[in-house]
DNA sequence: ACCTGAACACCGTTCAAGT
DNA sequence: ACCTGAACACCGTTCAAGT
C-alpha cells in the first residue's frame, strides 16, 4: 500500500525525537519506511521543506486555548512552545527554520502574534515584540540542546528562561513614556 | 612549511563567508589548504570545535570600546555583533553554537554581560537580560539568513530588529515596580 | 611533529525504467 | 501514480605508514 505524505513526516519526527538531526537523513528515513531513498522525493520536494513540515507537526499540539488575559495567554503559549521543542533533539534548529521560512504555518505563532497585538499600539511594535519573544524561546532552547548534546550542564536554565521571558513581557506592557536611550 | 591552527581557522572563515555552511566541509577545507582531509585532524579535534573557533574569529573584531553610558554601550555591542554576523551566510548558526558551548570565549559577549550587570540588581537578572539580548540578535540574524538563502524577502528587517532590541533594553531599565503578571 | 594514503560507513538528489 | 535501481558527486573520521 502506497506511502502517504503524513507517514513520511511522522516518521521524520520520530527519527528526530529519538536520534536528532544528524540521524534524520533522507536515506535513514527511507530505511525506516522500507522504501528506496528516491521514493521520498515523490512525497516531499527536498529535505529543507521536509524539515519545515516537521516543525509544523512538532508544534501542532501546542495549546492556544483562551486565557484570562492577553499577557497570561502569551506566557502560556511561550511555555507551551518551549515544552514542545525542548525534548526533541535539535528541535529548536528545525523550528527556527520553519519560523523563518513560513511563520504563518504554525498556529501557535499566529495566535501568539494576535495576543501580542492586543497589547501593542502598532503592527511594527507587534512584529518586534513577537519576534523578541520567539527568538528568546527558540534561543534558550537552542542553548540548552547544544549544551546537552555536548554533555555540558544546564544549571538553572528553566529559571533563567522564565526570567528572560518576564523581562520581554515587561517591555511590552511598559508605556512609551519611559523609553531608553536611542543612539547613533 | 607546516600548516598552523590559525591558517585552518582563517580558511574556514573564508569558506563560510563566501559559500556558507553547506560548503564548509572538512574535505573542501583540506582542498583549499592543499592537504589531505586527515591532516586537518592534527590541528583541530573535530568539526564541532572548528566551528566554535570560527565563531570566536568572526566576532573578534567587534568593538567593545567604552561608551558614554552602559545602555549605549550595550546597544553598540548588539549592533556590532549583528553587523559582524549578518554578512556571513549561516553565521548566526555558527555563533549560536559558540555562545552555547563557550560564551566566555568571545570578548563581545563578556563585555556585553558586564555592561548589563551595571543595570541589573542580581546575577540572575543579569543572565536573563544578557541572554534575552543575545537570543534576539542571533535569532533576528538567523531569520534573515534563512530567508535570504531561500530567496525570500527581508523587508524592514533592520527596523524590526532595532525595535525589538529597544524593547529588550526598555525592560532592563524598567524598575521591578511595574511587573507584569506571573502565571501558574 | 606533521602529513599521506587509503579505507569505512555514510550523505542528498536525480532519473530512466518498471508496475 | 508510485516506486526501484543505479548512479553521481559528495560527506566526517580514523589510522597505519611515511618523512
């Protein structure tokens, strides 16, 4: 019975989850699915777009349920994304690629931006604030995952992440009144 | 005459600058230096540590000169890191790896943290704020570089980056008084 | 001390040809 | 429509052996 696109993506996520990016190869994936490597290219254009779909799938279950306030909703989604990506080796690299190439393909990112917009006074500020939060989430996870892969300690990473997130959130709720210096 | 460690790193930076990570291979590097691939392993332990040295070299010339105020100094270093990394394809990936594995190996990161510390009331806050800034810089550059590599537009990227940076800086100078909601 | 030669176990992608 | 077989042009790393 014929292979489907979804089976390919599911197998790719499984491979990433258990072995990391170094072992998520087209050839290994083909072996897992018991087809020849060339068969995959009927279902996906190339490895890059495969990875974008993998990112989508990884974040598909992040809850975007209504919260009491926009700020709490933002916080919950940020924590949700972190929780979804952290256990998947090299997950932050894959999701960062997806965010760069197609930020609207992930519901959690779209919902995050909507909630941020409720607290911002212009689309430009909304974009800047959303990016700040997403970069912090993916950057933090990336550091943790790179260190883990190199057998380095991650002491206090969760606390540091949450403190950084709160700083970012503080800046969104701070009126334009107290603005810091603008150089050059 | 014998190859030196520095010649290897310089050639690696050159390869990255002109062709990106996909073409920065140990074999290609060896060809460039007119040696056999195995020869490189006398000078570097493996590709991963080579990349960490490449990151160091990329940021070696970022100016950490004294500014009038800590805030302006932070801003200048952040812009300097961005300017150094942006023109090097996949530079943000390489530097992010370096920041994760050995954040003290880059003078610009160390100086950035010192300046942030002058505005923070605890080491924990200093860490969170420094990470927030670094993640924003590298995340922004990463998005731009991934999009460029995929022939996607980067309209208004510089402005969006600076707005995000200013949000992050605002949060540092905002007293603990006006703190945003803390959930769960 | 520094490098070559040669091997080992892999890659992503393409494409004629099969069913 | 979907896949095989086979090829093309590559990878990182190791290590005996040479100088």
